């Protein structure tokens, strides 16, 4: 038994085929006969070592789902423009990491099924069985839909306070957002997708409608108060003297210090939400770190940073309430 045969026997574990012919196999140049497109998605990788060839084969397989990675859309245009008509910015941006993760999950079912080596050239064929991938995707999508439906029913109970309702709707929105790339992957695997029980646009409109019903009484120092008012306006709510929610803002800050030619300010912004009975509904703190080369610029940069972040932080505060929808 020669050395090449021994190498093939050692590496064949978990693989269907191993070839050492000098001519590349049929599966590296066309649809593999043993893994037809009707039942499998496949990818071929080539490299100077087996491990890298496997990784390239998986990457080639993932390109079948590349629409999920490349197609990025804005997530929930929540905040209003200065004129108050069109949404400006988002509370969250769809990241390519989330879409890539969904693709990685589906190709976890892929495995190397053929292997070819000639001298220092390695080829690996990986295959993903469509039926198994479809079953896993449908199961996950149905689970997300069931959880979303329970949260929406929970939010529909108007006897619960408005903050809990919005928090439940935001959780449902996030679940449906996770569902989107999975459903696209299902379409790639099976040629079919599952219609969502509720669209993201419907959930986002419902959240905005609920936010518009909120009325806040504000308390903060004179410097922070305008920024709180700005944040309330951005999420579409209103400030009322007789509002049923009390929003308090405070800024804990350390003295400005000079280090290596820069002036630094460190502190924390705290927002506290309570009802008219004084019961705290939610409370969060966010660290603040500001630097400038001139001491006179530190305060302006602090103001700019708070203005840029505070509406998003207010929305985080409103949706931080724990929801037990069963």
C-alpha cells in the first residue's frame, strides 16, 4: 500500500470519496452527479491544504445565500426629523453580522462529501441536503412566529400600562426581524417562503402609534431639560404638565482633567421613568466619555453627544421593561 493511499485512508473519515488522480473530478467542474441540485446545495473549495479547501467550499456554498448578506435595509425608522414629518435615523441598524449569522446557521448542516488531492492541490466538495435544511428553518421560523403572536396578544391588553405594551411590541418586532433572513434562506433552500403573521411595517406603525399616546412630565437640571424635550419629540411622544409618566434625567460627571494634551470629561447619563405614584418603572445609566484639545470645546461636545444619543436611550428605557407573555 503506497503512501498516497494511506493518506487518503487517514483523511477519509466522514467523507464519501477520496481520489488521487491527476485529473480533477467531475464534481469540481459541474453539478455533482451524486448530489443533484434538486436535492442538494453544494460548494467546491480549492487550496493547498485540506482545512482551507473545506472553508472555501463552505464559503462557496454560502454564496447561494449572498442576497441575505448583501441586502441590508434600515431597521425601524423611529425618530422624526426637525420638521416632524419624515423619520430621520434609526434606533437600530440592520448589521451584516446578523444576516451572515443566519446564513452560517443554515450551512451548519453542510458536510464534506468528496475529497481530491494531487500533490499540493486539494479540492473538497461540501453538500447541504435541502430537505433537512428546510425542516430546520421552518421549525425556527414557526417558533419565532409563535413567540411574536404571544407578545402581540399581550400588548393588545389595554389594561396593562402603556410602557409594558410598547416593550412587548418591541420584543415582537425584534423576533420578526430575526425571522426575515431565515425566511429568505428558506426561499433559497426550498423555493418557498412562509408569509409572516404580521409585517415589520405593521409592528413599527403600531409602536409609533403607542409612542404618540405617551405623555411625559419632565424633571432635570436646566442644561439637560431641553435635551429631554428633544428626545421626547423625536420618539413622537409629548410633554404635558399632567402627563402620566415622569421622566427624570441627571448627569453625574467628574471634573475635567488634562492628559497628554487632551482635556477629558467622564461621567454617566441616567434616565429614570416612574408613574404618578412614584413607582420606578425603568432606570438606566449610560457612560459618557468626552475629549477635546481645547477646554472650551468639552462642554459643546458633551452636549452634541447627548443630543445624538438621548432619543435612542429613551427608547431603550421604554422597552427595557420585562415582559412575561407566557
